[in-house]
C-alpha cells in the first residue's frame, strides 16, 4: 500500500482510516495511526523520527496502532511516545494516560 502525497511534505496512508504524515526533513508528525502499518512504511518516504502522534478522536480505527509504537523502530532507534486522552463531561475534564502499562 503506497503513500499518496497530497501536498508537498504531506502524505496519506490508507488502512482502517486515513493516517497522515506531515514530514519535515527526516522527522514527521503523524495524524492518526490506523492499524499501525504506517509505522513500518515511514522509511519509504525518508522518515526516521516520529516527533508526535495526534489522534483526532479515540475510535478504534484511529488508535488501534498505538501499541505498535512500543515496538516500532526507525533509523535503528525505538520510537518513544506516550498518549493521553482528554475528555470533558458536565464541565469536568479528565485526563487518561493511554500508555500506562505499556
């Protein structure tokens, strides 16, 4: 499954959802992960560092690749990361650490 460059330095990866890569040199920010297969494909577009992953919302098709972050390697180095979910209900904000126990 190839990347589609939708604008200079912005790539789309389609699997369970569209995951987007915003690339600057060899570094990138990811928007959604889908099933996580995008992580293995990043070297195809010259990405060796993932600086941030933004989940647009917490549905399974956007986030199911999150556990793969703990196993992913780019440029011979492990990808490090964490994720939090911020929700608000009845005016009360709750922050949940999604990486706890990883």
